[in-house]
C-alpha cells in the first residue's frame, strides 16, 4: 500500500510531466497568454487516453486553430487503445487501425467532426514529431504557433522533442489532454477525477516513472548529452527528489524503453 508521501511524490511527477501552458482551449486564453486568438496548428497525439478526443473536439468547436492534425501509428500504447475502443464501440474495427485512425473514427462518431490531416506511420515520440513536420511541409502548412495535446505523462517530452526541430521563434503551446491527481480512497490508490479512458493507477505511475530518466539530460537520457532525441529539459530539484524517493522505494515501477518501436 502506498503511503501519503508516495502519493504526493507521484503527483509532483504528474504535475511536471502534464504541462498546460493555457488554462483552457479558448481564444481568450490564447490572447491573454500569447497575444493571438488562434494557433496555426493543433495536434493530438495518439498516445493519449480516449479523453484526448474530447479535448480535440473542444479545440475544433472553439476554432482554436487554423489546421488540425491527429498523429500516431502503432506504438506501445496502441494495443491498449484498440482494446478499450473495441469494448465501448464494437462497430469500430480497431484491430486493423492505427492510433490516428482510431481517434479520427471516434471524433466522427461522437462529435461528427473531422481533422485536416492524419499521420499514421509514426511509432514513437521522436518520429511522431518528425513525420508530423514532414506532413506539414508536404502540405505547405507554415506555422508560427502550434498547440500540442498529448497524454499527460508524455506531454513534456513531446514538447521537448518538437523544440529540437523548429526554430526558436516558433511558439510551442502545451495542453496535456488531462490533469489528474492520485489519491487514497477506501484504502486503495485511485484518482481525484473520473476521466474517460484514464489509465489504471498502476499504469499511470509506471508511465510517470519512465519519463523522468528519459527527460534527464545525462548519458542515459534522451537529451543532448544522451541519445539526443529531445532538446534539453530543466528538471526542478523538487521533481528530481520525488523521482529518487520513489525509485529507491519502488525500482520495479520504472518503465524501460521498448526497442520494438524505435526508428
């Protein structure tokens, strides 16, 4: 059973990884924070939980961007997504679909909306970004601002990856598809908010623990001093301490990278 201090440490990691740069997807929020009423591009990444579709629908309804894209082929979260959608929507043939296709089908079925482009070949955070950039270039979509919506556990890494490939004056705006906190309820680890498609607490904790080593800019991380997949990320001491505290107590929770989806 996790202690209250364990829960607090996990929530520190969750708050750090699940970055939102604006409080809501509205023109007012963009105007107040960035001086623009509309972003050039809005991207939903397929690694998100199902609630990402709700976030995308809200973005389209609020006309938050000029172009909308869903990015995602087959990665480490795809099988879970396929199974979850198949249970709730058996008429969607998920077994033969990539992540972007599944989210597009849900967007159409639930909200009768569609996006401008789908990218269905990428398998990991790195080529999520590079293939997306190739698509935008091929479609001659120039952008000075872009909103990224990814699963909260991977939002920080996705942003750092894009930052590696675009010029400094491109405005990257983070909007994690959810923000949630772990709590102890009826002597069980649970979530403060009920969010459709939310990971099981154990999976969520594992995903968070896997992110901090990846974001750490050392020889083992994904930053310039390591594998050079992403730009440098500053990790506050509070976050480092929370990770080290948890890793010392629960080393088995860490999620190693999966070479099956590398490129």
